[in-house]
């Protein structure tokens, strides 16, 4: 099963409309989606569920949410979080 990483900023608990447009333009049947986002307090806030609903036929793995400020100022810590997340997903 082919894996697709789907990254996006989470703005006030929601993905930007451009991400939804991207999702609508592709066939997700038989794909595995690995979501990740940046945010400033809302985390994933249900976006995994919305991705699952929008991507018919896909399997959505547990996503990762990274604070945008941490990505800018705490890069080593974020790098460790990303590595740990990927390891838990066996990727």
C-alpha cells in the first residue's frame, strides 16, 4: 500500500481550503495517508477524522502536530518528536 504524507498548517482547528481542494482532485483508493501539521495551540483538532471522511478508500494513520514556534526555535526537540512518531508508525 502506497503511503502519502499530507502536511498542512492547522488554522484555528481547520485545514486550509487549498488542502481540501487538493484532496478532492486525487484518488485515494488503496492509499495510506500520513497526516502532519503545524499549529499554535489547536493540535490536530479532528483533522485526521476529516481527512478520513474526505479521502474515500484510504487508510489514515495517526498524525503528528508540531507547534510552529517549536519548529522555528526548538528544532532538535521537534526532530526527535518526528523520529519517534515515524518509528511508532513503523516508517
